[in-house]
């Protein structure tokens, strides 16, 4: 198995069937593969929609949180359960097109073990003018402070090696700073453009101030972590045991 696809969702009942069908078509060439949906305490019909989608699809796994814990927790749960060495992280609203899974997988595999992350970068943003401006400002500030060379770390489309992810400190909001932290862990990061799409249905779970204040605190914490990084020595067992 080359790829596990992780899709954290909360209250995305109307988007389950369409995205699962697209994932099935996109991943058939990779068989065997798995798609892991993590239901983060949904209160709509998401659980029922996932149960219906699982019929006849043994590659579709569903994990459920007993309470809402956030996107970072959903990603963490999915990667902990994944069986493939590379995990694709996707949003469950339909904005991430599964057609880009193969190009991103090829990008991370082409670099070998030294590449820990293939980061999608959105073109043709569909979030609206206010969110697009907000995102550009946030990305500009982040790049100046963290120097992670990533134009759009807010893009939910990422392919990460499990071993690279497991080397990262876990905190709420980790997914927004993954390029900088993967680099801190000693891995390379590659970037690929992906076409942004409108949501299938529903509305975004995040607002302007949800991202702004929490993002500033997280940015300060990640900056501190990077500054505190020390050289990790290479260990040789000279006893021959």
C-alpha cells in the first residue's frame, strides 16, 4: 500500500457521497489504497452518509471522535491509524480535487526518503475576496518570520510521510505550520500547484477572527520551536551488539 488518504470532517453530510466517488476514481490506479474519514463530533447526518458510502467499499475506513477536537486532532487520529508510509491530507468540503493526488504522490516519491512533505498551493482561489486577502497577508507574515518558502501553507492538500509527521510536535493548528516544522525535523519540502474549487455544499467552519488571533499565537510558538532547534547527532552503536 503506497497511500492512505486522511479526510477529517465535521458536519459535511452533503459532501460525503460526491467526494468519496471522486476519491474512488482517482485512487483506483493505486490499489491497494485506503481512505480514512475522521468524523470530528458531527451533529448532522455525516455519520449516516459515511455509513452509506462504506457499502461495497472495503478500502473506506471511518473513525469517529466522541466530541469535537478540531482539524489537527482529526489529522493526528487519521495518521495514527494509517497503514501506508505516505498520507494524503484533504479537506472534506470538496475544494481539494482528488485529481491532484497522483501528481503530489509522484512529487514526494521522486525525492526519495529525504522529502517529507509535498505541499499543495492553491491557484484560482474560490474563498472570496476577503478570505483571499486575509490569507495572503497571513502567508506573507509567516514566510518572513519562519522562512519556510511556502506560498500557501493554509492549503489543506498535503502529502506527508508518516515518519516525518511523527517527528513533529503535536498541537492544535499543527497543519497550518507543517512545511516549517517538517523542515525543522530535517526533511525537504516540495510544492505543487493545485486548482482550488468551490465547496460542494455548506459553509466554511472558520471565520476571520477564528484564524487571526489563534494563528498569531501559534506563529509565535512555532518561531520559538525553530529557534530552539539544535543539531541532532548521528548515533553509531560501537559495541557491535
